[in-house]
């Protein structure tokens, strides 16, 4: 059995209480949500926080609702809840696509949306999905509440815009007409992290791509984002040639590194392949042709 | 459906639920880590982060000063006790704790004993070790390069990393057949280093009772008696003062055959502190330091006629044994049973040569349900046959049918000297093809190809070699491989049978009761099976290599026959007739010609303990024992067919169907046999598609957790389709052959053959992950033993 180093434990009763605890314990403290990323790192002793602030009591942060033209996800929403949400599926089917292939049921029962984003693992699926959906992150701290576009949320591997004394409380996905979305992932085995994964959201106006979001996981894309591919597709009809061109750009600009999941050339190929697949399904869904 | 009043269980062979599962499904199993003793301390091992480094100094002062730490043991401590090194099972030595150098990442460097597990782990971080890193030898193919760093400079005069050269078969004859052959196909292939990864990791609790002087070791061992004798030989402890207990074991697969440094350290910890010491490794320690399996770099050549008659086989193997030659296998051959690589075919000649080398990796080599390298041998021949089929444009199933041994050829002595006992191979393959709907599958495949879809059908046929073993071929440090068994029938006709073998999940408590039941007619639920405690069971070398049924199963059957024979004499005394006048029906002796006059075995048991006057020279009670020395190995076999779909765009493989026809002789409990087969097939899918332990150039282990070393889940497994043929072994008292490893041995080539069939590529090494499949489709498969470039 692996065991972590000694640590203090505090249980937060509310968001202000959690923030107060964070302020009191300083940068040696870490919040624990589902614990599915943090606890393994602690057991490996890669993380040795002096204090854990448990935010599982903040049930007020667990919700999925539509409000002010946005799909709003509380940070403590579990993967399993997002997977089961008909509301989320109606507006952003890519979330269900992604959740179905994130980890396994045990991890999904505890792991949270907020934990996923804040972990900022370069292979985190929801980061790519939210990048595609052009989400906004709501961050709360002693100084108040601020909203950060997802493109500015991730600062690098395992680094986010959330300061040590702040909490991520909500993720907002703007709901716009003509939307269709899909998520495609290739993994070595069920429950494994992505070799490469691509989320795509298109917003169609008639036959034209009014806007598009393409998010990439596990392939070194800055901010999980395929900006060049998006730009190439925006304003065009999403025909085979346009999608192929966008897919090629996504592949070209990805910066995968070799590891035991695969060599660079394969991962780059996958980015193209999966971008094409995700875009085709997103377009089909926008046109109401596929679930 | 069970009808009320009907017997739920068979008397003898047949399907019945496993007796042991009552405690497992209730969470009442007793594993090593469940053991709690008064005053027990906890140990933890400090391991090397380097693959190869000189040990400059180990400073334990801060750890020793840590509150709750009771002892810190280093290589120096052990040197004082002459325990720093222990003999391996392959004529080498293994470091218990490093003294001079560390030779693989994860090697044991120091041992902390503390009041609890947390304190022991915390104290590890306080030990200061100074290493002087040395260049490691990682690529086995470079191990013998001139100038390669010498790993084993502890061996006097050692100048290179060579361990052994060994060959089998007739080289000249083989070369001659090759020289005259119409077709020769050759292929390089790697059977990667994989790990058994049992659910329960390894561990031990050691307790030296200072008053009695008795050392008790509860440990995760597949071979308690062998361990006891080895402890006696190595540590110089008197053998009667050692008791090894193997409680419930959560999977072994060969991983728990050998003695690990952790077990020895728990013992030393108990000696030093005078208190019981528990040590249980974590998952990464298990994956990084305990016995791996395979790691065979093979080059095969097959010679045949243009019509597809296979003539000869030639194999050259480079075997990566890691830093110490510690393959835990009992054969007298350094490559185990690899020279069974002629497989299931009638060849004129065969020759193999195997060269073993040291590398800076963990030692081991034969663990993981491999029947001592039969796995590698079967993979080689079954891949070579497919390469030949591709070369000759002959359907791979058809090519096998043309070359399989025919039933009338048994007993058959193969080109390398093994004597196959019995079989009807074509029948098994035809049955598998029938279940699969082989012709229809080939039609579907052709249609899908037209549409650009990749579907593959893979065939493999294997002959297993199990039941180690005859003394002429086998021993462990001089110990032969006969198994004892003791059977005692109580006055009321219930029985207890004591075995030397040790279940790790195979269901011995059920199958051995059924063996006794089959022979004596005592219902299986009335037979208590005792195993895993050296003070309470007869001697024998344990469970691995699918040997329990062929060897201990035979011992149990013979003991039961002796009980039955004695019951005959007792019955004859009860009925005042001659024993020869009695006839047996299951559970009862009766007078020939008068079936109403008879006595059940239970009645005989009571009489045997009672006041009945027994014939001259016949002792009372009803018990018997047997030491069974197997006259030959047994040769289970099977035909497997795998159907896969491959995603052309991503390289992802889906196993759609898997058909397994196994012949292990009569099935004691068909449900358990199917369970063994299902597990082995999952193993095969795992090895073929995802499992491998690769190392980067610095010797970092790239599969040291279950996030990196992938095991298959139910999602990767199709609903297995099993079938059977039954060919009894002529020399086993019940005809049983053993089946524990059949599916692990036979399935990987079926999966690989299917994938390669789908993508139309001659060869690519396992594991066929999406990346490797895509690279293979593009003509550039990579090496799977090294970091992916
Ligand atoms: C076996 C396994 C397989 C997995 N496979 C996948 C996969 O395929 N794809 C994938 O995307 N993910 C995968 N994951 C990761 C999983 O999705 C994440 O572990 C999980 O969602 C993280 O959420 P959590 O609530 O468990 O976070 P925690 O582990 O509790 O926290 C993670 C980090 O985020 C911080 N944090 C958490 N919540 C907040 C907050 N509200 N505000 C500020 N900081 C916060 C914590 O302090 C910590 O640093 C896998 C995990 C496991 C264990």
C-alpha cells in the first residue's frame, strides 16, 4: 500500500469558509475535490501538501443549469452527473461524448469538473471539450469573483489562472444557435488517458460555419486549442475539403511529444484523423442528422 | 435449475460452485496483509532510483532517530550476517540488499522496520544514499557489445554480460533440411517483457519465536515447502524450526514462486527486533522489482515445401534475464521448456540456440503462466506458420491442418526429444473452425475488404507441456518434483486431504475434493482440503507450470485409490467374504451378483475405526498417502481462433470474437476449467494488445504503475466462446492433463495473427497498441522493449 506523507485536514463548510482556510494555511494548502488526481500524487509523494482543505461539503457548487443563455456547471459537479445530464447533452453533446471515455465509473463517480480543470493535466479531456465550447471559468477569491475565458485559464501543464488562495466555482458555456458538437478520443485501453483527443463545436448559420471551436487534448496544443484550424473553417461551408483542410492544420500545429502512448508522427496523424471525425459529427449534429 | 431434494453437487467430476468462494464473496479471505499479530512491526524497502550505479554510502542515522523506527537494515548489516546475497534458482546469486552496486531501478537498498507502515515509509525519505551513476545496459541486443558496461563485476573475473549459451535439437540435420528446402521464411520477433501483476502484491509476515526458536513465515508463496527448504539451506536455520504458511493468495501466475528480498528482510527484521515484522510491497514495487516474464528476442526460420509441408525449424534467441539470473524454473535447461518450439507439427528436424544476457533490469524471466517458456515457443512457431502461410498464399488454418500431428502418431517424440502423450489435433482445430464458422468469416472478411474495412482472422494451435516433472529433466536446487498427498477418512466417512500444492485462485479446495470424490464416492462437500502450511501438509514443490492436477492431482487420485482398496478389505471383513468377491460402484463395495449386500465407504470408515476384527496384517483406520513421481509431462493442447476489427484511421483493434477449443483430458470441474481458460484468454489479449514493460535509455521503468502498465478489462474482452475435446493422458491415473496456463500460452499468437491478417502485414511486435498498428500499416513498426522514439 502506498501512503502519503503526513498532512493536516480541514473540512470547508462554505465557499467563504474554504477561502478563509486557504488564506490561513497559505500556499502549503491544497483543496481536495474528488481526490482522483491529487491523492494519487500524494501517495506517490509527488505532492506533499501540508494541509488538505476538503471542499466536498460545498454541495452548493454541484449543479448543471441553464441560466442567462449559458450552460452553467458548478465546480463540484461529478463527472458522472455531467455524463447523465440531459440538459448538457441537449446543448453540448460533446460533453457526454467526452465523459463516456474519461477514466472509469469509479473515477467518474467522485472526480469533479473543477478538479479536472484545475489539475490542468495536458491530457485532461474536459479541458479540450471546454476549449472547444469557448467556456468561461468563474474564479472566487478574497478579492471577489472574476471570470476568465478558457483560453486564458490554462497557463501550462499543471498551471492555471486560479491563485493558491482562490477557488474555481463554476464553468459557463455560452449557448448559441446552430450548434453541433462532438468529442473523439483514442486511448490504448478503456479508462486510459488519451493518446490524442479532439473536441469540436460548430455553430452553423445556414450552410456556413459562423463560428467553430476545436479543442485538443494530450498533443501539446497551447491552451488545448487548435486556433489555426478554427480560423480556416470559420466563415466557410463545412464541406469535405474544408474539414480536411482544418484537420490538416490542426495536425500541423499540434506539438505532441513521444511517450509510451505513441510516437510523434502517429499522434500528429491522429489529430488530423480525429479533428476530421469530430467536425463531421459536430456538423451532422448541428444539422440535426445525428444524436 | 436445482430441484429441491436433488443433490446440488456431483459426486466426483462435474460442475459445482467453488467451495472456497463462500469466504471470498463474503470478504472473509485471509491474505498475508490481513494477518495481525500482537506487537507486529512494519517494514518498508528503500529502492534504487538508478538502473546502474555504484553505492558510495548509505547514511541511516536520521532514519534511525525518527520516532517509531525500530531498525534500519542495510547491505552492510546483511553482510555481517552473510545474508547480503542469496542463491538464485538458476545457479546465480541475487542481492538481498545492495552492497557494492545497484543493478536495476527499484533494486532493494535498505529496509526500515517501524511501529506502523506510515512511519516506515516516512523514514525511507530520511535515508541518505550517495550513488555514483554508471552507464546502464538497457538494450539486450547491445549487452554483448565490446566495451559494454559490465553489470556483474561481483562475479570474479567477469568481463562481459554473457550468462549462458544453450542449444537443443540436431543442428547438422536441421541445416541439411534447410539447405534442400524449396521455401524458407525467416522472421525476427520479440516477446516483450511482461509482468504477471497479480491482484495481490507480494508480502510476508515473519515471526521468530524466541522461546521455541521457531520461525513462522506467512508469505505470498506458490511453493511453501520449497521456500522452507531454501530458507533452511540459505539461512542455516534448522528446517523443523521453520514453518511456512501460505494463506489465501490473490493470484500468482508465477510471480510468487521465488523468494524475494522482502521476505528475507522481514525475517531478518524479526530476528533483529525480536517481534513479528510485516512487509507488503505496493503496486509499483511489484511491477518494478518482482519476477517479470518473457523478454525473448527471437529469430525464427521455417523450411517447407511449396505445397506447404513444413520440414524444419531453426531458432536463435537472445534472452534478457535482467541483472541476476533468477528465473524460478525447475528444469535442467536454462531456457526452460523452450525446445518444445516444434509445437504441434510433424517436423523432420529442429534446432534452437539460446543466449542469455544480463541487463540493468529486474531479474526473473519465466513468471506469468508460461509453463517455463512454452509461451515463447508457441508464439514463435505460431507466428512462423502464419508467415509461411502468407508466403505460400495458403489459408493459415488449412496450412495447420496439413501439418498437425495425426492421432496415430502418439505417443510422439518430437525433433528435440519431448514425448507427447496423446492428442487428436485435427479434431480440435476442425471443431474450433466449426464454432467460428470459419468459411463464412473468410467470406465476410473479403466483402469488408472490398468496402475498405479491416477485419482479421487469426488462428493458433498450441501444445502445452505441463506437470513438472520427471526427475530426469527437473529439480530445484537438487529437490525432485514428486508431490506428496495424505488422505484420512474420519469414522463418520468425512475426509481430510492434505496437499503440497498451493492454490492462488485455481480452485484447489474444490477440484481436489472432487478428485477424492470421484475415486471414493465421498461427496466433495465432505472432503476438507488442507494446503499451504508446511507443518500440516506433506512435502512437494508447489503450484506453477500447471502442475497441480498432473502431479498432485495424480497423488490425490492414487491416495484415494488406496483408501478405496482398503475399504474393500474392510468391507470384505464386514460381509465375511473375500475381497475379490466385491465389486465397486461409486461410493460402495458390494458382493458380485448380489448388489443388495454391500457397504458404503462411510460404513466401511466407521467399521475401520471400530471393533471389527480385521484380517491379519491389516491395520485399522481408513487413510492412505502417496508420493507421486510423474513418469512424463502431460501435453494439453488447443485450437484458438480470434476475430478482430481494426480502425484504419486510428489503428485501434477491437477483438470481436474469440473461440477457444481446449483439450486438457477429462475435466474435473468444467466450470473451473472454463474460468481458467477465460482468464488466460484475457491475459492473451492483454499481452497482444497492451502489456509491455519498456525501459528508456537511462533504465527508467516505463510501466511502473497500472496507469502505464495496462491490463485488459472486460471492455476489451469479447464474450469468450469455448469448446472442448477430451483426450485422456495415458499415464495420469485419471487422464487429466492440467489447464491453468493453456489459454495464456495459446492466445497471444491468435490475437496477433488476427491483427496482422487484418492489416496485411507480415509481422509487428506486441503489444499491438493503436500506435504500433498504425506504424505497422505504414511499414514502420517500432521496438516495443525500448522507449517509443
Ligand atoms: C485511473 C484514472 C484515470 C483517469 N482517466 C482520465 C481520462 O481519461 N481523462 C481525463 O480527462 N481525466 C482522467 N482522469 C482524471 C480525472 O478526471 C481527474 O482525476 C478528476 O476529474 C480530477 O477531479 P478531482 O475532483 O478528483 O480533483 P482533485 O484530485 O480533488 O483535485 C485536482 C487538483 O485540482 C485542485 N482543485 C480541485 N477542485 C478545485 C477547485 N474547485 N478550485 C481550485 N482548485 C481545485 C486540487 O487542489 C488539485 O490540485 C483519470 C483519473 C484516474 C485516477
